C-alpha cells in the first residue's frame, strides 16, 4: 500500500460550515474585534508565539466569564456539522490498516460536539484543548504549538512515531495554515479550499463537500 498515514485538518475539512472555531466563538461572545486583530498581527509579526496568541484570546473569554454552557450554546446556534462522508471515509481507511491523525489549530470543543468518540478513531490528535472547573468556567488551556508552520513539524513527528516515511503520508486541509504540512506530505489534498496558495501547491484539489472524494486518490482500487 502506497500510503500508510492520513492526517486531517478540522475546521472546513472534517467539520463543515466553519472557517475557524476561534472566530465562531469570538463572534458568538461578542469579543472586541480590535483586540483580536491586534493579537493576530502580533503573532504574524513574530512578536508572540502561537501559544501566547491562543492564551491571549482565551483570556478575553475568561474576562467575560464565559462558561462551558456558553460554548455549547454557540455551537447549537450554529450550523456546524461533521463533513459529509466523514464516518465512511475514516472507516474505509481504518479497515485498510491506514493510520489516522488530526493536525489542527482548532479547539477540541468542535470535535467533542460533532464527533464525540474521535479520540478512539485517530491514533494521534494535535489540537488545542480547553479545561473547565467544577462550575464550568475555563480553568486552563493546552494550546497546540502545531498550527501554521508547526503543522509540518507535527506531521514529521507523527510519521516518525508510526514508523512511516513522509512519502507515505497524506495531508488533507483547506486553509493557508495547511500549506507547510501539505508541502511535506507525499500526497497533499486541498479539500474545499478557498486559499489559492494551498490550491496551487496541492497535488489534488477537491471542491465537492464530501470527504469520500479523497478515497480514490489514496486507495486507487477503491470504488464507492
């Protein structure tokens, strides 16, 4: 088998109707957009790390007294759902013995909401995790350092752990922060991607919102 590991982005890839979990929650909670923009620019100017950027944004929620129930309410009022064909796609890949992983700058709350048992499906999960106290308030965050350029590093680490070469890895993503990981993988798939750089460098571009569309490129013998 040519490919032995498939790594997925979350927002816009495994999960539909969402560009960014961070933006979804910021908008739902009415966070000051100027404060959000300032932190984002500080990150892109290399003045702060990704973890510091994440911590800054989460502190904005903490200052507003945001609780777990508020995140749930924000998700319930959105149209966020599992991407069409996701469960079948993951099942087919798993049955062929292909390892599955997540590399995302999203928040675990999104997957908890649309795909509760995801940790039993994916052997490796790189994503930011919020922790709550007994009253439901945010107590801490484990912010992933593997977003943006870090996604390529995560891919390398997972491949090494699973004992596969990068040429045997597939990366599926949709946004500009997926470009470096896509360049690293043996097969890169731009899935429903709006980012032109990713579309340009990806080996495969898929515009149909059905994750099953990736299967023939990973498993040439596959037929629906």
